[in-house]
């Protein structure tokens, strides 16, 4: 297993205009496209948060997407990532939207 193949888990929170702009739906679609698992949800503070799990190289791609791209109508001020750790197995079956 190379460095890019090792499984990691990362928590994230995205700040800016990220609610009411289909951010969760686009995040879920992008995560699935990259073969990642995890979840995404809106917070009461107007941010979007969640957790990503998968091969580190693919997680990095989604982190970059969360930092710079987002959904078409979103405006991202910043994205924070924390609690990154290596994992031996995925803890989720798919990438879900939490209500």
C-alpha cells in the first residue's frame, strides 16, 4: 500500500454562503464520484460540516474541492479540516446527507 492508498478519516467544516445552495448535494455527489464515504450536514451556525473517509489521495481531492469549488451558487470563505487520522477500515458504507 503506497502513501496515497492508505485510508484516512478527516472532519471538515466549510464557512461562507454554503446553505440553501445545494452544497450538501454537490458534496455528496463529489464524494461518491471520488469513491469516498462519510457524511455532510448543515449546522445551526450556517456552516456545513461532516467527515470524509477513503484513500488519502482521494480525500485530498475532496478537501481541495471543499476549499475552492463547492456548489455552483455557493461562496466559500474558508474550509477547516481537523482530527485527521489513519484508519484500517472504512466506518461508513456510503456518502450520506444528514438532516
